[in-house]
C-alpha cells in the first residue's frame, strides 16, 4: 500500500485542475479527501459561470483560483505563486491534440487555446511530484488523432513514465455500473512507480480501478497486447501509430517503466440500476416552457429521424448523399439515458437533446435538475444565477459523480492513514 507524508488523522490533500462545477470534489470528499487548491478557468467566455458555481458551493477562498492555468504555472515556476503540496492531483482535462515539437518546451496543440493544457498538468506534476494522479477524459483520447491512432495517449504515457509514474486506465460506461446515463469516459490513475512493474494481470483486475469497477473474472489469463513506448515525447509524437489502422490501446491497461499491457475487459455489476424514468420530476413541477409546442413536433421528428438525402457541399458545390440513422423519439425512460451533451439546453429543436413523453401524450425537454440527477449532482447544484442553457452546458461537460466516488473510495484505502 502506498503511503504519503502528512500529519496523522488528516485526509489526503487534493489539488483540483479544470474543476468545473466541482464533480471531482463532490465524489472525493465523502472519503476524507481535502481539496487544498483548485483552479477553474474558461477562456471562451467573459462570465465564469462554472467558477462562480464552484465558489457558491464550496465557499470563497484564496485557494480557489480563477485564472488561466498557463499564467498560474508561469507564476508558480517564478516563485510568485505557491501551489500547496498534495497527495492527489485530479482533473477532468479537455481532450486535445498532444502533438510535440522537437523539445518538450516547444510542445504545441495544433488547434485552439485548450491545445496545450496537458503540458500545464505536466508542469505541475514536474514541480510537485504528487504521489497520485486521478484524471478523466473522453474515451476518444485512446484513439486520437484520426491519422495516427493512439498517438495522443502514447505521448501522455511517455511523459508520465519520464517522471517516474505508472498508470492504470479504464474506459467506463457509467450505465454499466447502475447509473442512469450511458456516459463513456476514460479514467486514469497514476502513481509513483516502484523499482519494477507490478503483475499486470493483478493490476488490471485487482488494482485501484479494478476494485472500484469490477470486471468479468473469467477474463483472467486472457492474452494481453504488450508493447514498449520508448523515446522522448517528440519521437513518440512523430512515429507512434503512424502505420496502424487502429489504436493499440484497448479499453483497459497498465503502463509501468514504459511497458504497456492492454486488453478489452467487460464490466460486471449485480447491484441496483437507476433508469431515466427514476430521476424525472413530476409533470406538475416541470415549467411550461419545457413542453414542446405542437408546431415544433415536425422539426423534432425530422431531426431525430433516419435520413438519406442529396445535399450540396457548401465549400466545393459538389453534390453528395447524406445518410444518418434514427435515434429514439421520444427517449425511452425504462433504461439509462443517452449521454448528455453540452448543447442540451434551450427550446430549439435538436437531434441530440433528450425528449421524453408526458402522461398526457405531450413531449418535453429535460429540466436542469434532471440533468444534474443524471450526473449524480444534488438538485439545483448549478442554480447559482447562470442561465438555463449554461446549466445544461455544465452538465454536458461534467462527469458522473458516483463513478468518481467509487474510485475515490479505493484510492483512500490505498493511500491509507499515516501511522
């Protein structure tokens, strides 16, 4: 069991990056974790709704920082800002392009201001060397970019290996473990590695993630894909996956001392299951403007229906056939919901927004409170003055709190209380 240096009887210290509206903190605090510093910054908006929500729920504090993380790290490295020592660094960092130039300090994302955020995590890990990292991302991280499948995750792994960490990962669909939403995310737990790799079979089935999110035991002993990620990040960026048709990373894996073991594992769960219907509010509590007017039903049906249409490409003027399959109309309520997306809010007809039937034959959108419930947040958590559309956006960006809580429970046991 790993141990960390802190006073006896105090919980593990957490630094939270990309804190959003506090999903990681909500999932970890019940297991004794103490957030000692948090950063949340959204560069694309003037109004910092997520940070305002975080402060409203956890209180104003000098340790709650609303500033561009790159500037914060510049100041920390120059000695103008102190980021506390911590036992676990957590964050649901944005998916981005990890393309690397010839030296690490030239690492650049190809697009957008969020393209270099992994390197800000890297800077903080280099500076503070926390014993554990607990991260979350969209599952496409394992297979991006399209032209070099798996390269981005390989760059991430090799940078962590260079800093002395070993890594577990699992792609998790929250609905597989009884939660009311089909939300697939990759969860990553890294720890400072010992002198030799641990037994890969044991880690993948009985490690932190395996204990928190059990898998089918009959898969023990099956063939793993095993390979070595070698070279500096720039070399990995240029060569990894360049001639592969698909990513070598399966839905579960372990990396230690640059060797990777990876395999597809199936979840197992015999506990309670919550459905979309279980979290719906009574119709009398739903505001009238969430009901779909009859005049809009045709647009909703068209957008959610199957299509095979001749269209013209706007850029080239070339005709092409557009094809897409149908999605449920209305959404069934006897199982978990589809994934919440950031564009869930607002009354405009949409292919991807949820629509449920009412008892009297009408249709309605989901309320912000219902979206919060699908992610496991307390009712009205985001009711802090932000517009309804932004509340929906926050839930489209959020994680499932219950998954974090299960992993946090196992992390707490692994870290332990100092003697």
